[in-house]
C-alpha cells in the first residue's frame, strides 16, 4: 500500500491533491468534521491549535463527513462558508468523504488501523475523532471524539511529534 502521505484526496474546492500536499510536510491532526454536531464547537479549539503551532510545523486537516446522522449535509461551498464565518477556520479541508464502511476513503482505511489510548483500533465512532500524524506520515496518536482538541494528552502528543 502506498505511503499515507501519497494518498490522493481532493480539497474542499474539488482540486486534486495528496494528504502530503495538504499537510505540507507538517505534523498534522486529521479530524473528521461536521457542521451540525454537538461537537462542532471543537472547530474553535482546532483553529486555535492550528494558529498556535503553525509556525512550528503543525496543521489541522479537516475532513468533512456526513456518515453520522447526516450532520454534514452541506455542499462544499456551504461547508467552507460555515467554517470561515462561524469559526474563522484557516486550516485545510478536504472534500466530503466516508470515514467508515465499504466506501471509506483510503486515508481512513489507513488511519483506523491505529489504536487509541485504550488500545482499540477500528472504525471511527463519531464526528471529530482525531488522528495525529508525524511529518513522515506515521500515525502517532489517536483521540476519540470526546477528547477535546486542547486536552493535555493532545497537546503533549503534538509537542512530542514536533520535537521529532
């Protein structure tokens, strides 16, 4: 299988890219996002992390997904407008994709092989699950939905990945 950074994925605007092109050689927190979810306010903390660590080689990569109770029903334009106007999102967003099931995007087929802190791998369970990948494309941490982006364990994992 190709390296995770070489996997093709389109931008929210529909332009072809790769995971590596979107993360630009940075440590990245890949998050399946949704605009109409109880966890949608995590966008604010994700943007704050992106801003805080950007100059040190970090980015967030948002991956819109509509698989969890239809909580990301919008078009690409609607998603972009919501993210920008509501949360001032400046980190890159991909096209809307499936993150589980038979049509799961290859990125998520790879990401979900990684276990969370309890040792559990497998399907994404809900919106705003987070995967930290290092500059080489290795998954170094996985955080479930309820782990806030500003949680100490997330920040510690980002700091450790940036130090390597």
